[in-house]
C-alpha cells in the first residue's frame, strides 16, 4: 500500500520508543485522521493526536514507496549484496 492508498479512518500500528533506554519498544494502534502532502495526523483510542511523517510510516512498514522507487531500492540492495559477498571471498 502506498501513501496515496492510505485512507482516512484506516487503522495503523506504529512502534513507539519509551522514555527509558532499556525498555522494549511497543506497538501502538492509531487511526488516520488527516492526510497532508508530507505527513498525516494519527489519533489513538484516548483521543491524543500525533503527526507522523511519510518516512516514519515507511520505516514501520505501514506503507511502501511508489513501485518505481521500490524497484530502484531492490536493485541497489541486490548490487550491494553481490559486492559484499565478493569481498568476503577474498
């Protein structure tokens, strides 16, 4: 699903880092309230709102990039893996 396909009132899960360094990350459930060109507004079940960038949605695997950029990313990853395996053989 890309950002264009993300709908208002859709439920998403985002990882949140706690204040303490040693505590584990937890997944919070949100509802998409509004969409803007570079970010969207999410609301939790208590009514608290939070702005989230497109990059954060991609990192949490809520959305993916457009198919063109995903293709470029996969090509770069495959080239990097080939180079790293050649260096390991030396």
